C-alpha cells in the first residue's frame, strides 16, 4: 500500500489530489502525520479528497490508528489514516 506523508506545511488541496489519484489507481492509500498541525492538514485533505473521488463512485472511508515510525533515528508516534473504498 502506498504511504503519503503529510506535514504541517502541506497544502490540503495538493494532498487531496494525491490521495484521489492513488485511490483511483490502487483503491487504497495510507496517510501518515506526526504532530497536531500535520494531523489537521491530513484530516482536511481527506475531507477534500472524498469530494474528488465521489463522482467516480468511490465512497472513501478512513480508519485511523497509531503507528511507530523512526525520524532521524528517533522513534516517534504517528497517526496513520488507512483510506479505502467502500
């Protein structure tokens, strides 16, 4: 499954476009975010992406979970959003 990483500086419309493209091509994508700002941008992008893929008959669902990731050799907790079509 393809993983998209979102930062606090990511533009929600750009991330939404990437989510929509992967959803149309592969049917599922994982979005990872570390920190409150990044999670905020990711949630906005997911909401926008739902509108982008709805005309294609894709009902985007989101399954949030925690994930341990390594950044610069340091273990961090990320929020991962597993996006699938229902």
